[in-house]
C-alpha cells in the first residue's frame, strides 16, 4: 500500500529554505577559505555550490510534477522528479570522485593553513548545515527527488564535519594528513549513497516491476469480489516515490456484473490504496483463450518458439 504524500506546497517551502541556507553556507566557506588558506574549506565550498544547483533542479522538478495530466502526458509530469533525482545522483557521483581525486593530490602537497580561522568558518557552516538537514529529514522519505536533495545536504554536513575535525587536529597536533583520510571516507560514503539514488531512478524510468507495492494484498482483496474468477495479469508502474499506475486484467464469470466489478476495483485502488491511475480490462474465459492464441502466434513470429510476450488487449474501462 502506498503512503500518502505531504502537500506539495510544504515540500516546496522546505526545499526552498534548505536551498537558501546552502547558498549562505557557500559564501561563508568561500570567504573562510580565502582568509584561512584552507584548500579543504575551499573544496567544501565548491561541493556546496553544486548542491545549490541540485536544489534548484529539485525545486524545478517538484513544481513541474505538480502540473495536471493532459492528453499528451496522461500520467502527468511525475517522472520529472525521477529525472531530477537521477541527475542529482550522477552529480553526487561526480562530487565523490572529485573529493577522492583531491584527497589523493593533497597527500603529495603541503600548504600553510590558519587553523583557527579554518575552524571558526567550518563550525558556522556545520551549524547551518545541521539546520538544513533537519528541514529535509522528514520530507525526504516521501519523494525520491527530495531524498536526493537530502543526501546532498548530508554529504555537505559530513564534508564540513571533516573540515572541522581537520582544523582541530591541525590546530593542536599539526598533523595535516588527517584531512586527507577524512576526505577519502567521505568520498566513499557519497559514492555508496548516490549509487542507490541512480539505481532506483533507472529502475523507475525503465519501468521495472516494483516490490514496493503490495500486489499480494491487492489480489487477495479483489478476488473476494463476487463474479471474479481470477486476475491473470497485474502490472504496477512506479511513476515516482509513492505514486503508482496499475493495469489489471480480470477474468469474470458469465453472470458477473462487469460494471459493478470495475467500479469496485477503481474505488478500492483509489480510496484505500491511493493509486491515481487505474486501468481495468474485463475478459471472459473464451476471450482469454483467443487472446492467448494471438500472443503465442505473435511470440513465435517475433522471437521463435522459445520467446515470451507480455502483450494484452486494451479494451479498458477507465
């Protein structure tokens, strides 16, 4: 069963506020890097700048996705959120690789750093990052797009924390290499999280069957209806986080009230399961056999005797 999504205006508010805080952190850390001479602080500021861009992309996708479906886009614009999440995930991978490259380069370099100034600016950045992460932690669970924006903020938070720890150790021990080690750990973490975002986005875009929707529970519910013999096919498409499209093929008995069955299925899917896009195909036993014959002939013509096809007729009740 899908979870209800929060009001879009609330999501836009939190994402906008988080984006503004990221802009503030960028300027603070950029000024701090100039004043302290810290390359780590400068790299973190650059990291945050890419996140400002990611926030803008996420916000744009969120606003576009709120447009209503039309004849050209019958499922609306929900996939824009997924495209934004995919872009953000790829951007995160680029950031992670850049951090790992910079960490490698710094192992062989040396530079003078004002540790006190570096610590002061990074602490301010860390504090604002905490507020930004707190704004998105709740809403990130409701949208893949917002989840990717939240992970950007978390990667900022960890990056800034690495700079804070590095500044403290440089201040009290003079051991500069700790900054490099922390950067490597950060880069690996970002790679791991961004891989998950990219994988989920691609699965949605290629319409892979999702295990997120409880099909078994739905089938149990539908098969209790009077007049239904079986459900030969159920296709669930995930449009974005928490938004699904479902197509059902229902085999009914001869004396079944077809209109009533279609009405009940639409009602339960939209009201109890929260599915906005429902398509129901009603077939009889004789029609099922004829359709199967067509599918077999079509499969043999296209793929030979070993192929398999998932096609079906589209005489749907919407």
